[in-house]
């Protein structure tokens, strides 16, 4: 029986798994959308939500805790200055997992984890790119 066993081991040692998840959360904060396996996405979600909740706090202590977890200081700055203010009205559910189907090489189920609201930015970028005409040389 598997009672009270929580979380996935992802076929890694504890230190390797913790660092993997920290890197995934850092990438999610930087890019707002990452492509990974379903299991990794499901493990990343609660950590990312906790980081955004820290960012909403905005205190010095919260910033230090975020610096201790995220691997890049630029990600911490982005979290506190751009991402957290977007979710001030929201009390949770900051991320979305979209399943993409199997990976070509090994058949692993792939998913995209993204911040809610980031799809609007990507659509705007595509519209801006369509409006620009390529420069002739």
C-alpha cells in the first residue's frame, strides 16, 4: 500500500530532484511557459505557486526566501516586479498544465506548464510580428 507517500521521485536522488525542480521553477518564472513531461510539470506546479505567493508578499524576508530557492537573481527580480503584481487579485491557481501528447523519442507524455495570462502576451507578440514588414537588403 502506498499510504502517505507523496510526490514523485522522478528517477533521481533527492538532491538531483530538488535542483531539477528549482531549475524548472526558475525557467517558468523567466519564460512564463516551459515544455516538460507531465510528471515534472505536476511536481513543479506547487513550488511555482508558492514562489508567486511569496512574490505577492513583497517583503524583504519573502525576497530572501525566493533568492534562496530560485537559481538566478534576475528571476527573483522578475517574480517580484512583473509576475506577482499580475496576480494580486487572484488567490491561487497561477499556473496551468496543458498536455501535449507523447514525445517522439521515448513516448513520454509531454506537457506545457504556463502562467495564467501568459497566452495573451504570446498572441500580442505574434500580432506585432505579423504587422512588421521584413526589411529588404
